């Protein structure tokens, strides 16, 4: 693939691309989604990120190491949620979204992280945070959020909790290519794991979890040991330039929209990656 900053499409995706190019197929509309890179400072290894490996049976990216996250639930934008920190309008400016979408993204970021790791960025007051989410009562709440029998707003209200948007920082923005049958408009956040909490392997979509130095994860991907999607790899590479969680949270980020696209090169169809992602991807 020398000289081509992209990934060769599979036959199925090449067929989809040809259908779209001929005007017989419309691209899927991307769903708003949020991803959170949960970080910690390890006494020996330094800055580490929490990652999950997707089970091999998943239709999308089986076996890939990913960060916690998922789609915005329509109820995530509930304006009645108790909220501390930057308001939705400020998040909208960072991510190029209207206030309703931005509120849903922040709520989805906190909800999905709790659902997949039991890390909860919320507390009983605007300046406190839950210190332990272990126990059957918390697990029952997690399951109720997963099966949507309980909304995130209901969960917070019943427990008397305030969402801590000030514990999050905006980090990136990626849109799934038009050629993919399932598409997401994903905003990336970073956050420190609250003191006293523990990230756990509770997601049914993962078969293992790991705390890893960003640079080590990048090297494992380059060596073929780990499968990382381009947004994940690019995010980890950026984080590898920081020494501590405090440094990451203090970083000033310009949020650039990354939208890989399909292009025909010498008769072959490639998914073209942004330069800052392609230069880190194995084989490019």
C-alpha cells in the first residue's frame, strides 16, 4: 500500500461503494455517540488508559481494543438532569453541536462509561463524586440502564446525584465513513477515574479489559498484536505525548472533525484516512 494513506476496502464494502457511486444506495445517517478515555496515573507506569477488547462475535470491529462509549439515548438530553460544570452550550461550541445534541453527548458519555466500567462521573453535590460503585445495588442500576427500563435522568434523580460535566474534557471528533452500513458521529472525551472508584470488566460486549500506557498500546498495534480502529490509534498516539492525567486535562484542544472517505486508486477502493491517523496506522 506504499504511498496510499488508506485501508483497502473489503469486497462487501467495495460493492456498497459502487452502489452509492451509481446513486442506487444512500449512505446511512450517522448516530450521535460519545466515547470516554478514562485515565489514571500509575505509580510505576505513569499515564494509563482503560480499554476493553470487543468480543469476537460482535458485528462491528470484533476483537478491537476500544474505549468505553456508545450511542446517545433519546432520553439522554433530559433538561431536568442535575448538572455541575460547563453547560451544554459550552460543550456545543467545543464539538460543533447544538445545545440539545451537546447535552445528550455529555450524558451519554457519563452513562455509557458507567454501564461499561462502573466508573461514574457524578456525585451527591456539585463539588463531590461517588467514591465507590461496587455492590449489588449499583449493579442493579447498571442493568436497568442497559435494558433501558430506567433512564439516566431517573437513575441520577433517584440516587440524588449531580452529573459532573467538569470532570470531562473534549478531545476529538470522528465520523464513520459513508461506505459503512452502521455509522456514528462520535465525540471523544477524556476523564480521570475518580478517587476510590475502580474500573471493572462488566460489559457484555467485551471479553477482557486492561489499563495500558498509550504508547504501549500504539506499539502493540504497530506490531500486529492488537487491533485498533484508526480513531482509537490516533487518540492513543496523541495521549502518548503527555506524562500525567493533569497534563491531559490541562491540554488545550482544537476539535477537528475527522471523516475518512472512500477513493479509487489504481482501480482499487481504499478508505482514506486523515494524515494524522494514517501516519500511525500499521502498514502505511
